[in-house]
C-alpha cells in the first residue's frame, strides 16, 4: 500500500507530506483548490510524463516521493532483484524535475531509468481518471485478468507444460531433418572421404612417430658406415682386433706352459676379453642386419605427405583424422536410418501437439465458463451505477495456430456497450470521463480478488451523477477498499460519506502567493465538509443534518458488508 507522499514545489504546493492508511481515503475541496495536483504528483512519482509547467512559480525544480510497504511476494521485489537493487522493508520512489527539463528517477535512493520507474509504478498503483491510462483498458492484460479471476492456475500450468513439450519435440525433429538434409547434400563427398580415410587408416600419434623415424633415417647412411668400419676393425684378417687378441692368447699360452702356470690369471683375463668382444661382434652383426635402410625414408615421407594432405583438405590436424572418420561414418549411418528416425520424431511431435490441443481446449472451456460468470457479475453492478443500458461482454476467440503459445489458443478482450442498440466495442473505446470510471469501478469490484495492484485511485468517478447513483458508487468503493487501498478525489457528498479517512484540500493566500494545503478531518470536520458539499459555501443547519444522515447511512452500510 501507499504509505506516504511527499511533494515539493509542484504547481500550488510548496511543501506537503501526507501519510496514508488502509481502506478508503476521500479527498474533497472546492473546485480549483488543487485536488488534481495530488494526482499529478503521484503520477509523476510513478513514472508519468514530466512537464516543466508542474514546477511551482519561483522554484528551480520539483521533487516528489512516494513510499510503499508491500508483502515480500509482491512482483515489485522480483523486478528490483532483476535490476540488482537490494530489497528493503519500504520501497521509496522519487522523481525530480528541473526547469531545463531534466528528470531523474530513484528507488530507495538508487538511480534508475524513467522506463523502469514506470514499469515498477504500474505494479503499485492504478489511477483511474479522465486522462489516465487504465490497466484494464489494455487488451494485452485481459487474458491474464480472466485467468486470475477464474483461478485457472492448474489448467494454465498444464497448458504451458504441454506447449513447451510440443515445441521441444518440434525443435528436435527440425534439427534432425536439417542434419539429414545437409548429410544428403554432402553424401557423395562424405562417401568419398570415408573411403579415402579408411584406406589411409590414420592413427592418433602417427605423425609424431613418423617424424621421429624420419629424423633417424636422415642419418642412417652415416650410422651404417660407422658400424661397418667397426665390424672390419674387429674381424679383419691379421689386423683385426679379434685376430690380434687370438694371437696374444696363443703366445701367452705357450709362455704359461714353460713357466708352469705362472701366467694363468693373465690368460683368463685375455680369454674373457675375447668372449666380450665376440658378444659385441654378435650384437653389431644383429644391428647391421635389422638397421633400416635409407630407402625407407622415401616411404615415410610419402606417408607423412598423404596424412597432412588429407588433414589439410578437411581443415583438421592429422591426429583428428581418426575422429573425423568416425563422424563421417556416423553421418552415413544416419543417412541409412535418418528417414525412419524423422518419421518416429514426427509421430512424437504430433502426439505432443495433440496433447497440447487437449490441454488448451480444456483451458478454453474453463475460460468460457469463467467469462460467463464475470459478465453476469459485472452486468449486475451496472444498473445501480446509472449504467442500466450498458452491457459488459468478455469476448473469447481462437487464435490461428501460428499464434498458439504457453497461454493457450485464445484471445480475450473485454467489450462494452454503454447504450442500447449500439454494438459492443473494445472497452478502451467506450466513452471516457465519469461514465468510463463507473464502468471501471464495477469491473474493479468484481475483479478485486484477482487484482494484485495494492492501491487504486479514482478521479471524477462521480461525474454527472448524484443521489442514489452516487451512493451506489460510494458503497462499491467501500467494498473495494476491503481488499485494496482506495484513494478517491470526489465532489459528491454521498461518495465522501463512505470514506474511512477524509482529507480536505484548500487554497490559501500567503506572502508567497496562492498555496495549496491539505488537512485530515475528524468526525466534526467531516460533518462540516460534507455539509458544505451539500449546501454550498455557507453551511446551513439543514446541510449539517443531511450530512449527519449521510454519514450514519454509509456507516450502517459499511458494517453490513
């Protein structure tokens, strides 16, 4: 609810601070006293259009602040969270405007855009006035209002879930069809690539292995030459190491025999050397037999070139070729089974579509049922509001399939006809002013339970009416005030008598010029103000008597509700 409103330098108001209460608050005062300034100021704080003409004469700027207290479940807190603004127990909207036309907006002293201020304000207050833009006049909200009025959360949830599942299946089928189409367009290329890659049989890490072998083979000729030199030095007749060592052994053997085994240890060492050299010779021969020939270099170069050429063609690395082959093979497999898979997905998609239609039709039936109840209730309110010839109709039509969505297949629009014989038209096109406000009041009373906006403001709701009709308006405002905070600017004593809180707006001559002020009234003050509204500038005894009767009558009716 609106907790307070602070106004600085707006038209005839220099400084004004108002604290509000729950229930119905009425604002009265003579014509021209400045009641409309209060609404202009509130609208400005809620993100309304800023006009420098609102700045009080002699001032350089104006400022308006509106403070709200709300339950934590109110959507305003989610909006603040999405903007990265910390939650607080109170939400304070502030708007400033300077003479050069620069306007700034704040929420809890944090700067925000004017557009966000307006979006936030739309969730907090709804103003019904001659020039105000009523939320219920916007056809875009009529579907949501009807669903809220009918408590259609369950069928709405089922419809939303079914639509999401249908669109998921549709997207899945679209993707498979697109992939299949692409694969068919590239089938010749893919088959040729698979054949080429299968014949090449690339392996992960093969490029590194071949490069290492290539580096080794580039020195193969020098390696073999050195190995052959070593072999000759070991085995060459007369000059080879093994031949020389054998000759040394025989000489030492003869000397050892003559010296009666004196050189036995030396002979053993020479014999061991012979065995070691023989082993080395055997390994050298083995290495020479298995050593890769320089001719193998050509084969390795050819393999490396083939691998890199294919990788370059497909714009991948050599190590990615095995995975590429698997991908191409998978595409070919999908080509073989893709048509069947698409058929299966189309079947699932159609089943999901039919399930959505079933849920949407069930929701439509509930909406039609709810619309009949809404029309009956609203039309029952109209005669007492001097709208006996008016009609309210909730029109429900089915959208083309291209426009179906999570909200179902319906378009909902509120229609109205204010006179007999006139065909109904969208509610936002019917007559404006008091007639429209009374129509909106009837709607508001019926839709009170479904409306989440906590504060509702009515201006000119009593235009062109009096007596019993004005009393009916006041009674309905009182009923509405049981679920909402309602502020009413009125010229009707009957409407004013239903107020739980009564303020009078007065215009005063001061040294600074004409200034508007506001005063809260007690019972005696209300009696005098309502008497003035009944009898004119001079309050008469009969006027006071009538005022007392009005207050007693309205009090009795309020207690009956």
